[in-house]
C-alpha cells in the first residue's frame, strides 16, 4: 500500500467531491489535478490510472463510514438500536448539508459504474457488506429486544435498502419528507417486531437527535 | 407534442438502452444515431438537443410503468396487496433478465443527473410521485386490511424506498438474495401491520408468481 501523503489525500478528497457532484465519467483527470493543485507527475505517481484513484475514493468512503458514521453513532448513544438510527441520521445530515446535490457516496457510484467497472462494483459490494455487518452486529447486540427468529443480517440488509432508497427519493424530490417518512416506517417496523423498542419514537415523523461536532465532518459534508 | 413515428420511437428506445447501460454522460448522440440507424437530420428534427431525448426517455419509462408494470400486475391478481408485490416482482424479473447490468430505469438516471439537470430531476420526481400514487391507491383499496391510522401514501413511499434500495443492493452484489430478503421483510412488515395479510407469504423468502406474457416485454427487458 502506498504511503499516505498530503498530496495523495488531497487528490482522493478532491476526486471524491467531483465524482459525487458530477459523476465519474464526467470528471476528467485534468480537472482533478487543477482543483487539487497538483502536477500530473504527482498524480500519476500515486495513481497510474483514473480508476486507481476511484478505487482509493471507495476505500476512503469505507474509512469515513467507520471513523465518522459508526464511531460517531457509538458516541451518541449506548443503545444499539438507537445507534442504528444515528447511523441513518448521518445520511440525513449529509443530504441537508449539501442541499440534496449529493446522495449516498456509494449508491451514486454503484448506480453509475456497476455494469461497466467490475472491480469498483466488487469494492462497493464489500463496503455494503461491511455496513451490513456493522448494523447486523448492532441488531445482534439488541439481544432479546428483537425476536430470536429474526435473521439480524437480513434485517440489516433491509435497513440498508430503506436508507439507500430513502436517500434517492429525497435527492429527487429535494425534500427530506420522504426520507423522514421512510425512517419513521422503519422505526414502526422495529417497534412491531419488538414492542419494547421506543414505541413513542416510532410515531414521530422526524426524529432529530442533536448532532455532535465531528472530527472530520468537513470532508463528509463536502460531498 | 410531436407526432409519434417509428424513427422517434426507435431513437427513444435505443437511447433508453444506452443511457441505462452506460449512463447519460457516456452516451454520445452519434452512438445513438448509429445504433438507431437514423440520420442526424431525423435526430435533430425530433430532438433539438440531447436533453430533449433524455426527457422523452423519462416520459417513455412512465408509459412503460403504466402499460407493463401496473397493468400487468392488475392482470396477475385481484388482490390489491398482491398487486403491489407483482409490481415489485417486475423489478426482480428486470434484474434477472438483464443479468444485473441495469437497475431501476429511474433510479440510475436520478443518481447520475439529479444535481446537474434540474428539469430531468423534476420529471423523475413526477414519476416517483405517480408510482407512489398508484401504490398508495392499491394500499387504499386494501381497506380495513391495513389499520386506519396508517398513512397509505407514506407507506407507499416507504415501499418505493425499499424497492429502489433493494435493486441497488442486488446490482452491486450481482445476486438476488438481498432483493428477496428486502421483499420478504417488507411482506413481514405488512403482515405485522395487518395480521390478515398472507402470513404464509411473509415467511417465504422468494415469492415467485408465474410470469405472464407481456405485450411489450422486449422493450422493458432490453434495459
């Protein structure tokens, strides 16, 4: 693995912003170099081809998910089920802070590149799996609050589908209402599965926990 | 509105296939003209700019949704809730028939173009609304099988989120398992909301109603 340097990180963060804003195909290497204020020598030293940078961007999202989304969710609540909703709330804040111009960092690239870039698709599938494992573990930690016959991993996959779909609906309508409605219905689902799970919250359309300052929030928001 | 001709339809169907396979930005007007075997005179007669063709493609999806997905679902079952699952099953068959290379006709364009093409975004939002209205009406038709306090339209939006997210997961993993798991969980949700709704089906991971021949299935499958 190449050593991390400021230039490499700057290229990754710049590319991430451009890929999410305008798509991978629409973003040229020159545009990335200009915006990251680097030379082509530096660029090709770190990334022999544009796709190498794309793979690094996907890995970077994985790191951010861990460092900012899951770690921050753990800071916000000791309750594993509330941590799941704190993870979901990170997507809501992300939509809000970029004025709906950017959706799911993985979802948008997956939609654009799944058919044409198998290696990228596999890397994104790996991150979806990691997300599912993390949320599945939180559902596991909820123990007897969910019925024993419920497959936690399948439920986590369902939650990922709800979140990715809700992000898409919010982007398209430029409105958080469908996102909040989907999350409220998901809360209702968990409440129906396990009546002990915050039934009051399940009826609230807009759960809004207080955001806490995050170490590298600027990166995440920039997308 | 321009009169429909074979050339116009061929351009729309060709462009639809290319946009979904490789994205809007990646598809050039020349490529569309070549594949549709038409001249630039014909092309620009019908579509002064590439975006005009894109808008026609989005409208075309709306027509197909009505003609092939909702009408076919109505043919498959008299039960409004089963019609909802027949609509969802159309997406499953679509993923299967194109070997996961194409996802949601609207979702993929929405992800690529929401930020950069406001007019396209609005048109897609209109189709999402139409889908939600249609599914909401089916949920309404379920009458007392769903509890009266459930907002049918909000539930329809939730279902749309589940389906769009499940399509994305299936595409990325090239596997129908996450799609089927999400649909099974959705069935469980409806069953929990209204215990009268097919509890047996709620436990089946792969509901597979027999497909019936569809009038223009070739178009839909081609995407």
